[in-house]
C-alpha cells in the first residue's frame, strides 16, 4: 500500500459507495471531513435498499435539504427480508452496524484502484497508490439514527432488545419508524409479497382496502415478547433506542397502527408503500427525518 | 484528477466489468451498456477522462470479442460513439465534455443514482432470466413455454421471489423475473419523473432521456417488433398465477376483472414511461 495521492477538492454531493461484503447495501458518504451524524435505513418485507427509499437518495442533496444532510452519512442496509427469519436479519443488521457504522472498518470503505492505475506500457499520469478510502476522514459518529420501514422497524427493535443487557452504542441510537410492523403484518403468500411492490402494491392495496378480514393480523408470541421487553427497558431514559417516533399512513392496509407505550406517533394521508417515499409534492419523509435528527 | 472521480471509476470497473468478466458472462449487451455509462459519466464530469482512457485500454480485449456494436442492443448514437472511441488513441481525453452551467448542474448530481438503478437491474438474477427469455428464446421455444403457462404455481413464484439466488430457467423464475423487471421499470419511471421536475428551464430533457435512458434501453425491448409482444404475453402468465389467489381471497368483494383492469392500466403506464424515457431515440428512428 503506498501513500495517499493528492487530489483536488471535490465539493459535490454525497458519494455513492457500494459494500462488497453486504450485497445490495450502499452508503451515501458526505463530502465533509467532519461528520458526526449517521443515518441507517432498514427496508421492509419485499423491499430493498433502493426502492423502499425512492427519491430519498436524491432529495438529500437538493438545495432545500443540503444544509441538513451535508454533514451526515447515510447507510442503506439491504437484507433478505422475505427469505430469512427476523432473527437472522437482525443478526445481519447488527454485524453491518458494528463494522460499518459503530466502528467503521476501513476494509469496507477501501476501493482498489488497480483498473485506473497506469502500467509499464502506458504513460505515467495516474495515482501512485493502489487503494483509496471512500471516507474523506475517519468517522466517529456522535449521533446515529435508525430509520425503518415496515418489517425493518421490527428488525431494528429486535436488534435493540438483543443488545439491551450490554453497553452497546446501539442503545444510544435514535429510532424513527415508518409504518413499522410491530403489531403484526399480513405478508401472506404471493399477494402479500406483491403488496410490497411499487405500482403493483398499489393495486393490491386497493384490494386489501375492501377486505377487513385480511387486516386481522395475529399477534405472535415473538412480537408480544418484543413489545414487553422494549416497554420495560424504555423506563430507563438514557436508552433512547427503546423509544421510537413513528409515522403511520392513514391509508395503510398492511400493518396495524399500534405503537408501544413510550413511542410518539404522527399520521399522514399515505398508504403502506407511499409513507416513506418522498416526492417533490410530499417531502414529509425527508423533513421528518431531518427534524428527528435535529438537523 | 479528483479523489471522488478515482473512487467512482474504480468502483464502476469492479461492479460492471471485473465481476462480469470473472464469471465469463459478460455478453455484448452488458459490455456495450457499461461503455455507455462510461461515455456518459465522462461527458458530465462524473468520471475523469484520463482515467477513463486507462479503463478503455483494459476493455479493449473483451470489446473486440463482442464485435461491432449495432442496434437493437445499442442505440444508433451509442453505436457511433463506441466506433469513434475505437478509432482514437486517447478517446476520452479527446471527447466532448459538458461545460459548466445549468445543464451540467442538473445532470451530474443525477448520474450516480441513474447508475445505481442500472447497476441493480444488471445485478438482478430474476430480471435477467426474464430479459434473457424475451430476447434469446427462439419462436418455437417461446411457443412451447407459453403452452405450459397454465401450470405455473403461485407458491413456486413466491419461492423464487423470496430467494432470487435460486433463479433458474423455469416458468416460476420467468414470472418472478417479470415482476422484478416491472419493479425496475417503476424505479426508472420514478427517477425520470424526478429528473424532469428538476430539469432546468430551457434545458433539453428529451436529449437527456435519449442519452441516459438509452443506455440500458435494450433490457426491456419494447421497440423491437418481434420481442415486444413477448413482454405483453407475460401479463397472461401473471394472470395464470395470481387469478386463483385473488379469486380465493377476494371473491366476495371483487371480481377478477377489477384486479385485471388495474394491473393492465399499471402495465400500460409503465410501458409508456419506458418508451418515453428510454426508447424515444429508437422509436423515432424505427
């Protein structure tokens, strides 16, 4: 490994960095050297790190929001939301948080420059080292925010409970959840899966609207235990992570809007899919996250 | 050179060229598309032209194995660009680049996201099964597959959606892949609608669509008269899988036609959006 090359300063927006060891997950890294805030996005059932958060990635670099997010790194975590059990997804999230956010391991941010290095046959004008970090400087985040949608909310809360008895940085994280499936979910079969597809999901949602029976979600022992443990721990005010702020969709036919005792909540005129997707006409998700971060 | 430009190009190489080449599965369409992104990335300033020239040298061997680029895998304009690059010793250093101004201020920030969406489409195994079947099955093979459509099982489709790594050349994967393709089309529509809403006054949004959208237009070949009907056929396969489920779950509130009507409208709007944002150049010259 050689010395770091000298580069011009690039003052553009966030840099898109892909993680080899966490397929599908990626980060939007702030151009600033001094960054103290991180946000981790966890999608829901059938979603992914890109589609669930449509437009979020773009809007944070808009003039209107840039001052809020220009010193914040954003991480979009991807997992096998349909195929794997919650416990397995939780384990993946915890590993991701540990090596990427809590104690960023340079290995995950290092990019091999070999393809753009000159070799003996070519004119020498390229950089002289063969690796470069996607991080402009070491990161030690002071404030970390976990944002979940649907099943992602359950995965986050389960991760928090798993670390309840330890002195984990996870317990100091702040939680903001879009329509979390903490009181159950109805992902039955193919229709349930389709309900999470953009577009097609809207059609399924229209069907679900007329079928109240479909809404009778069963509280599983797992969800009940998660609730009990979280509410118990929330009494300790120093542990932010046991209290969440929730944004529900009034037209959501997929999850029950049933918060935990110490959670705060708001409602928006959106369905389960729309609730977390900002558009030029509906900037609430970006504004809400910005406000929750105190940015 | 800029630190970010180096990072971007090295990552681009890893994702789009190196990994595909390692698997020895980088077909012509994929390689031409990668070159399209390289060209556009240099044009808007996302990649450094000197570094792009180095990458270009490394691409020369797989490129020569792919033959001469020509429609329908690439647009006429991209084909001409690639041929021009081949004839130059330092193609990107000598290529045209955007000047500073409103149009560059519009295009450069959007580029990484356009590339992200394209990368996800590229990496999607299920979508690849679907696009492969549409493009490469012979007429006879397609006909044989269609005859078996009534046997498609919704639970198998669910299994494929749940575990895309198990994608294979079968009906369930084809339908699951079709749903993924629709998802990519939806993501594309959303992206271009966002882009349009931020396009500078007096800017040329149509040109932007032709250049950027045209790069991966080949993945959903709605402009090819012999392949386009296959894409439409797939909504019938969808009906075979989902109709029994919808009728079982919602028979007391909806007839199948309600779902079918909504689904059909949804597909039509996605097709229109794909044609507008990705195929306008091809359709204009067809």
